[in-house]
C-alpha cells in the first residue's frame, strides 16, 4: 500500500474542515484535506442546475462574525454581499424588523393581546438580563407559561426554526437565550455572488498556497490508531488505498460517522453512551425555485404562521449571477413537524407546496421547482441540534472533531463550524509543532 | 441499471443536477427514470452512497 505523511489529515471539506485546514496550513503545518465527493464544501457548496447556482445547504453566511474572522486570519477572500435587514411576514403582511424594539414590534403586529405580549416581553427581559431559563424546558413550553396565543408562538417558531434549524418545541429555552445573546452585534448575513462554494474555494486556495493538498473523490475508509492514539487514515483514492500517516487527524464528517471510521470497539463505553444520547441530527426541507420575475419584493422573508415554510430567500435580488439573465433563484426553507426520525417526506413536502402557493403570488404562473431536498439522518441540516453537541476532543488522542456536531453553546450552522475549527486549531498549536 | 438504496437515500436531491439526461427525480427519495443512460455521473455525487449499479439486471 502507498504511504504518505502529513502533519494534519482533515477528513471532510465542509466549513469546519476547510477552516481548520486553512488556519493550520497558514501556520506552517502540512495539511491534507480528503473529500469523498468530487466537489468540496459539503453543505457549503454549490451545484449548477439548468443555469441556476443552487446551494447544497448554506444560503446566507453570517457577515462580520466568527466565520469572516477565520477568512481574515488566513487572508482569504470573503465575497459576501449583504442581504439587508430582516422582514417578517405576519398575517399576510410584510414588516421590517426595527433595529431597536424589534421583538416587541413583531409580537404587537402578530397579536392584539397586549397583556400576553407584555408578559412575554417581561419574561424575555428577565431571561436576558438576569438568568436564562432551564435546559430542561423547551422554548415552546417555556413560552406557554406566558402566552397561549398562536400568533405569538408562531413568531418564535419561525424565528427559531429559520435561524437554528430546529423547532421551538425542540430547542431548549436555555439554549435559545444563549443563542440570542451570542447573536447580539452579529445579526447580518449575505449572499455569495459565486455561490457558497466560492467561500470554500477561497479557503482551498490558502491551503494549496501553503503546500497543503485537497483530494476530492477520496474516501477515508478507516482512522488508524496505535493503542489509543491516532496515527492517520486509510484513504481510497482512484481505486487505490493509501496509508496516510499523520500525528493529528481532524474529522469533519460528524461524530457518528467518525465513530464508524475509528471503529466503535475502540471507543470507551462512556463515550459511546454520550454519543448515542446526545447527538440528534437536524432536519430541514429546502425547496429551490426558478422564477421568470422576482417573487419577493424583499431579499428574504421570515415567514410566520405558515404550515411548514419558515423563510424564503431570493439571493438573485443581490447576486443576479446566481441565475440566468433576467431570471431569479429562490430558496424556501421549512422545518418538518418533528426533527426526529422517521421523516414523513411526502406529507411534509405537500405542506410546503401548499405554503408556497399561498405565500408567493404568481407561484404557479411564474415559478418552477428546481429541486426539493430533504436533509436528515446521515446527511442532515446539522450533525446535531443546538445544545446537543459532542466535545471537539475524542477519546482517541490527537483525533479531533470539527463541524456542526460539536458546536459551542448558542452557535449554529456555518459560524458554529468555523468556531469549532478555531478551538481545535488553538489546541493543536499548543501541543504540536509543524514538522518543518 | 442504477438502483437507489431507499434505506440510505435521505432525499437531498443533490444527485438530480448531475444527470445529463434529467432522468432523476427526487421527492423525499431519489428515483431513476427510464431515460437513464447509465453514465454513472450521479453515483459519485451522492453524499450517503445510496446510489449503486446493479449489474445483475
């Protein structure tokens, strides 16, 4: 078997893997990133379909936050155009979310029940200023103590499911408030003119410029161990198996799949129990639309009170090159009734379609469905729900996780994955020097 | 012919654009249409390895 040696092997080229790879390559480590698919980026990538640049997951990366911090640190281009302020669809009317007093305004638009709006705002203020609620109550159950109003509850369901990819009855009240506190000051996101893959290609350039390599169509088959210390990985590339030796391995393929690559028999029972009890893959439905005219006046809408759809993005309002000339690309996101398996895909997709007809005037005449994607199970929206994360360190010495299965509290999606890379890289820098 | 392992397929639809014949449809689970020319382009793009070649058929 062919043998190669690197300082670092990264398994998977998603946001966490590429951020870690670029940061380490920039620090002088010799990095190999292996990617099973022919294209890099995982769920932060782009696929061309009928002239539309469809996202494989990430639609609006955060700007000015931790994701951009990684790009700045490695001097990688971060071409993201601001998506503009959020608008909410409430009872069929569009409202811009004011910068100050936004929540109160939204709740007041949703419900004429002033007493309950006041109750919720009071509880919010206390939770933000004094102490967040318990981990042991869902956000929905926590809210039900202050309001029974479906329109108020609907605002939170839309906000939570669109932003954190789980339902209000699945998000713990505590994690929601930690999320809100972390969001403060970083509430802008944008669209990528070249599609999400452009961001990952930008990090790929950093890796390659620093003598690193990225292998696509390269499957990691096993993570190699000696005793309880990682030694590298066996990678299948172009039908050949290669023994890649490295003192440090970073897995970006999720805690569950990483355990398979290690072999569960090599992991202690406590860790496996924690893994099985903690990890809950997040479920999302993404409907990609092509349109011959703009279907939204706004660049994106948070949708409240619909059956399933919680947000609709029209990135071509900002980045027209994502669609053929004169056409528009839209992405509608939805949270199914439950993020837990099994997913009743047919029922959930039917409800999404009913929503789209209600929400988008001219849908039948001016839009066509490009793709309808359900993300769950082994290819989820996030490897685990917010607040249900594994640690970045595994029981195997020098085997780390990055990505959205090992998030910090209060973080979700791409920025969360970038943050895991920063944590892992800091630990590696403290314990391992580059070989050269 | 190309077969979909329905236990593995999550319905992400990321195989659909890879087909030059537009032979794949996907609503919750991928399905290969009769105009499939068995070019195998879809196989390597499946993130959960749910697509395979059934050589016996």
